[in-house]
C-alpha cells in the first residue's frame, strides 16, 4: 500500500551513521561517537529520586493535556529566576519534548498552504514537520558572513511569509542570537505579522554571557523548549511550549486529541530537575572543556572553517577543502578511523555535502582520541 503523499519527507541520514556505527560495534570494533546529539549523562539525581518515590506512592494516571499544574508553575518560576520575566502559566503547555512542541505548535499556528521560513543550516524536523502538515517551506540560507545568523535585510527579501522558525542556540551551528539580533528579528516579525517560533532547546548550554529568551521581547512569539538537553533527559520525552494565550489554548485542545497528555512520570522528573542546577551546571562545564578539545583538535587538523560554536554541543565544520562529499567522508572516517560524525545533508539540503557536524557531548577521552585520529588522517588521507 502506498503511504500518503504528505509522509514522503526526507529520512534522517544521521540514523544511517548510527546504524553503521552499531554494526561496527556489534562486530567488536571500536567507535568514537561524535554523531549523537544528546547528553551522555542520565537525568539528574534529584529527578531520578523523585521518580523512585512517585513509583511507590502515585497512581501516575493521565494528567491534564497541558501538563501538571506544578510543572507549569515550575516552568514559570524558572523564567522568573533565569530571565526576570513573568510568564502566565496559562501560556505554558507541557509536551512530549520539543518535537511534540513543534507538531502541536505548528498545527496551532499554521494552515495548509501557509508560507513558513526555516534557516539552512538548521534542525531538519522543522522543515519535515511543516511539509507533512501541508505548509510551504521557504528557505533562508545563513553562512559564515553573518556568523550563521539571519539578518532583517535577508528576511525582507523572502517575500510575504506567514511564519518563521529560528533556534538560538542553533543545532547544528551552535550560533547564538545576541539580544540585539533577537529583538530585531522579533520586531521584524511583529511588524510584518509573521508568526515567529523560537526554539530555545539549547538554552543553558552556552559558553559566553547568559543569553536572552525571545519571551522578553514580545508576547506574540511562540517559544519551544525541552528537558532533553540542559536537563539531560532526552529519553523522558518531556518539553514545553510558551505561546500567546489563544495559541496555547489551541495547542492544549489539539493535545487532548493527539496525545491526551505528556508522560506523567516524566513530568514528575521534570519538576524535580529544576532543583538540580548544580549537577546540570557541572554538565555544562564538561561540555565547555570538551568544546576546547574539539575546537583545538579541528584547528590543529586544519579544519578551522567552522561556525561559532557559542552554544549547544556541536561544531559545524566546512570540510569542502578535503574534496569529498561529507557523506562519503563520514563513511570513510567510520570505516578507517572508527570515528562517527554526522554528514551535513540532514541540516542543509543545498550545501550539506560540504559540512560535517561533530557533537562534543561525549567523554573528553573519546573526543581527544577522535581529534588525534582525524588530525593524522587529514595529514595523510587514506
Ligand atoms: C534544535 C532542536 N530542536 C528540537 C529537538 C527535539 O528535541 P526533543 O524532542 O528531544 O525535546 C532537537 C533534538 O535534537 C533539536 O536539536
């Protein structure tokens, strides 16, 4: 039976790398993992303790579609503590990760045939979700000239659009939008009646000054976030969205039918995770040390044309000088060096063949070894 036309979206090529890495490991060979976009740490200890207690005492049935009131309040408190802003709990909906926020948020914000802009390089699910929902995707390319940030002049040239998705920090580039850029983009969206979605999933994982939330600039923006990255809880599948009240109400209504509610046990963990800042900041300190290893290693290997890496845990590196398509390069590196990295094609449909994404969420020892092997390979490819 033929699947629906709308399901004909691009696959995730990184899954192929992961499968090849697994096959290699199953055959007893070593793999240094720089392809995985997730923390190598478990949920913080306080979250795991809260879960153990809840398993004994709670029924853990469905929650409301917008999530546990205590969690919505804890998220509002987080914005007050971190950013000094008040976010009404009615604007917060708990979701099954930022992925759930994207599906529900895009459904609530956009209609079939709307034109919505995404950045390239950027996280591929925005494009895939929008296409599956019947939305026309408009691509805005960002590059070295602007430190991989979109400019208002560039947005003006996109023609009439109904919406736009940006991320700060970005996956795969690590680009952070400084407050001036963020406020200019938010103001541009407000001025042009463009529904703006800002993905702040890598908030908390930055290496310069603390970064602003788009929520500080406008009440018309929709922000998505998650417990997956800073809170180190990818597999718990819990995140949130903050939206203007009518959009939040629509998201809640959609969630009632599409998911009923996010997983209750994960919401219990999420409430407790907010009290684990010391452990979470230690994770960020480790990413910072890993980043130093990877940036120094890439530079030593002559692979120094890369995006700024100001946040998240990725280095987005231009490998075009090596003369091979990045998919071919990643295959070679896995086969010959045991180094798994992600070819750029997932993140940039046009120029992805020139780029590789390295994740530095893993262990320092693995990263040092991977950098040394890459350095030797670049010096004498084979
Ligand atoms: C930029 C970005 N947004 C959203 C997601 C989805 O995250 P999750 O559904 O685990 O919260 C990811 C996952 O890697 C991501 O990198």
